[in-house]
């Protein structure tokens, strides 16, 4: 917008009368605009995290106030070097968490990609919006409500066993049998989070240039060849982000597991987050709980570092 | 016009299996909607119908469970079936907490996102990515020290602590989503406002905020949703006074679930209803927000 000749710029009301606060607020705009949010992070995020780091080096059982004493690295040592069968040891929950994460992310990726390709031809019609509304329903529902729905489906007298019986198969107590509980949790999460993969890949597919496909078509490439040589390479950045996103978020899953199996039967579905909850709020071991919470943070940081690197490259070097 | 790729189209047309294609599409839709539909049916079933095996499809519907949830009476026997009693206080808590979180998050997040999107200053990228990093912090690791500190100062089981924790956890996502919406606006708008004599603040509040309003609305829905849907934080930080709907629902989910399936389902329907309305009303901007929030943060 060009200034009209002869129009004197109006002095903003905030600058009148030498209100120095307004002047500082204006000159230091980014600082002032960021200050409240950053202050909140420092007070309510950095401080508690620092506090829990300190506590992680202490023995502290909440039920016996006299137990507070310096422990050095003993909490961490207990987590990492206790016998794997011990409740304290991190290895069984870690193994469960990895199983859960790898299984859910793999299934969600394959299924989500398949659905994205299936509905792809709807992109240019208003049909996609309509179909998409149904597919994204699970993303909007609370974990608790999802656990409730699936609790009814997995129940011994629930809908899944009804279908099994119709197919001539015996009923199972899906959530109560060690051999099926983990699979039931994985499939519940697949229902919830496949739509996320679908959405991300659909957005990626819509951004692909059409002319490449036309050229490939003219050159006699089969749809399968187009898919492997055009779609997959061009979609790789979106795929990487989608996968990392799901890995980090499925790794920390708590609510559905807690509400469906509470880590059982035995310890067969006890993920790290459930284990942490039990150390902290069932055994009231604040020292050990804090140490475990930092072990989880470090694992997440390692995964997030990969993610942030990829994003940084795409944002600033792409 | 949206760009259309032809990978899927060619192969389906060539194989000439139009019917098969539509069967697959219907199967996908049934798969993603059936559990919600089943819970909706359950919420209208009497206890007898809810526990019938094989499950019944046709039954005499009852609204007793909804009446029970919203009744002001706390006496379960008045309802005529085993009942969890009223859930009204928890629903009110959920509404208050989600609304306050939304307002607070946007009030803090909008200026921050604007500063990140339109200004260069020392360490701007580093700070923006530090904020992004917070997003990946596992909430359970964060809520452990918050529990210890809040217990010290008597803030456990208050709405305030839940609102503050939700704000901290949601803020990174909200800031990055808003950065995306601000970056969609041409940079010249701010310059023009400045040349016309606006201060930075009035350029931001009077010129840019109204332009980014649709994005703000979508972001507000997300902020609300994250607070409304959460279980874990409210579960750990509240006891009874500040208990929210999701926490109230899980109390009976395992041991005595069969007895209360009608009530639990009705509660589940009430909890997911606002979210489903959002999907129907703002499907396009929600999808954009989800993708934006993931791709850019």
C-alpha cells in the first residue's frame, strides 16, 4: 500500500505523550510478545523438570516422610541393572513398549497408506470431504471413550466374540489372556491412529505434480512402476515425518492401556508409562519414579532429535 | 482446482472392478465408524439388552442412562436400574477447564506465534525449535514433578492446576499451528500498517488478528479438544472436586463394567458429542490444522 501524497502519517495513540512503556513495548515487540509464554514455560515446565531431576538422585518414599536421603545414581542403577524379572527393572516394560510401538506404527502405516490410495481418486470430487469425515472420527474422540468402546467389543460377551462364533471360532477373553491382550491393545490403537497416517499421506499425495504421471504413462510405465518410482520417492519426506510422529506418540501411550488392561494380565501389557504410574502412584516411590520419568524423557529426546533434524532441514534448507 | 494424481485411478479403472472398489470404500467407512455406532446403541439399551449374547440389534430403547447422567439427584435407585449416578459435576468441570485452557492458550500463544512468524531476532530459530521440542516431552514424565510440587502447595484436586498444566502442554502445538496460519498472510500487510502509522501492537491486534481469525478458530477447537479429551493428567492431579468426565468414566470401566454399560456408554456419547459436532462443522479446517500441526510442528 503506497502512501498518498500529502497525507501526514497519524501518530499512533500509544506513542503520544511519551508513554515510555508503550515505546519499549513497540521497539522490543518480539521480546514482549514472547515473554508471557516463555515465562510460563520457565516457571511451570523448566522448574518442575529440574526438580524431578534432583529428586531422581534421592531416595524418597512418599508414604514414609523420613526416607528422604541422597542416593546418587542408585535409582538409575536399580532401573537398569536389577534382575529383569524384578518390578523395578525397566527391561520388561521397555520390551513391551517396543513391541507395542513397532506393531502399531507398522500396521497404521500400511493400512493408512492403503486407505489414502483407495480414496485418492475422490480428491477432485466433493466426495472426499464426505468420506474423510467418517475416516477422521477416531482422531477426535477421547482415549477414554475409545477404550470404553473397545472394552465392549473385546468383552467375553462382546461383539468380536459374536463374530468369531458366527465364523465357527471359539470365544476368547481377549484382554485377560496373556497371548491376546497385547494384540487387542495394538488393534485398538490401529483403529484410533490409522486415520492420522491417512490424513498426512493424503495431503502428501495431493501435493504431488500430475505431469510426472502423465509422462510416465506415455512412456508406458505400469501403475505399479509409477507408484514405486514416482509416488514413493516424492512422498518420502511426508512418510518420514508421519512415521516419526507416530513412533513418538505411540511410545508414550498410557490411557488406553491403563483403561483396558492396566498392564495385565501379569505384566504382559505393562508399558513404560504404566510402569512409571505404578512406581509413582501405587508404590509411592518418588525417587525411582522421577528417575524412570527421566529415562523416558531421554529415550524420547533421542527419537525427537531425528524428527527435529528432518524438520529443520525442510524448513530452513529445503 | 485441486491437483489430481492418477496412480489409484488408472489401476482401478483398468481392472474394471468398480463394484469391488465401492465395497472396499464402504468396508473402510464401516470399520472406522462401527465402534462409535455400537456405543451409541449401547447407551439406549437396558441392562438386560446390553449384556445379551449374541448381541441384540433390535430392542426397546431407553433414555434412562442419559437421565441418570444429567439428573441433579445423586440417588441411583431413583433411576430404576443400577446407575453411576449423576455426572453433571464432572461435565461442568470438563467445560470450565477446557474453556479456560483454550482462552489462556490462545492469549499466550497468539502473540508468541506472531513474533516467531514475522520477526527476526537473536536465537529466533533456536527458541522456536525449543518450543517444538517441548511438544515431544512425554506428559507423564512432566506430570510426576507437578504432582509433587502441587501437593506441597495444596493445589492438588483444583481446576487451576489442571488448567495450568494443560496450557503448558498444549502451548507448543498451538504456537506452531498459529505460526503456520500467520505465515499464510503476506508480510507486506504488517509493513503497510506500520507505514500508515500503526504501532507494532496495533498492527498485530487491529490488522493481523482479524485476518488470521479463521485460523484462530480452528486452533481454538484444537486447544479445546486437547483439554476436553485428556485423561491422564486429570486422573493424576485430581481426586473428586476437580474430576473431569474422562476420569469419571474410567472409574467403572474395568471391574464392574458390565453392570454399567448403559451409563458408561451414555457418558461416552456425551463426551464425544462436541468433538463430532466440530468434525461436522469444521472438517476442512480441522484436517488442515492436523496436517499443519504435524508437518510444521
